[in-house]
C-alpha cells in the first residue's frame, strides 16, 4: 500500500510540475503573460499536495489540496472578468482592416503641428549660429 501511494504521489508530482512549467512557458509570451502566471501559481499548491502524498503527510496534502481548489476558483473568476468583450454586430469586421485616406483638414493639422514642433529647434540653432 505504501509503494502504491508513493507511485501515485510521484505521478501527481510530475503532472503538477508539468502544469507549473506550462504556466511559466505561457507567461514568457507577451500575449498570455497574466494567464500564464495565474496558471503557474495555480499549480504550485498541487505540487505541495502531491508531496504530501509522497511523504505520507496528511496535513501537507490537505492544505495543498485546499489551496489548489481556492487558487482554481480565483483563476476561473479572473478568467471570466478578463475576457475581451464581444464586438457589436453593427461593426463588421470585413471593413475593419481598411483605412481611409486622411482628409484635407487632417493633413493641414498634421502639417502645422509638425511645423510647430520643428520651430523651437530651428530658433535654438539660429541663435547658436549667431553667437
């Protein structure tokens, strides 16, 4: 019976370490960083619970299992709140990639803004050249 518990504990330990490694791998990607961190942190109590099985320590197993369930609930709640909102049906995605050319008013505003930005360095260089 003891050997069976050790084997089951080691299998659960390998599974939970794989979960932590997968979460770290997800966290390395910029798009999935938060989800990956939550996933990796979620599996850390599973490592503790599986070590509780391997070492035949009931307290470690119980605390690890309870923390795993609580972390899983937190992960599920965070996932539900971080989902991107669905787009409205009125805005079609077919024309979303097409850009309209800027209007004349926009072109003039950009040109005057650029001129104003470049005016200060011109004045500074002209004053330095006079000295």
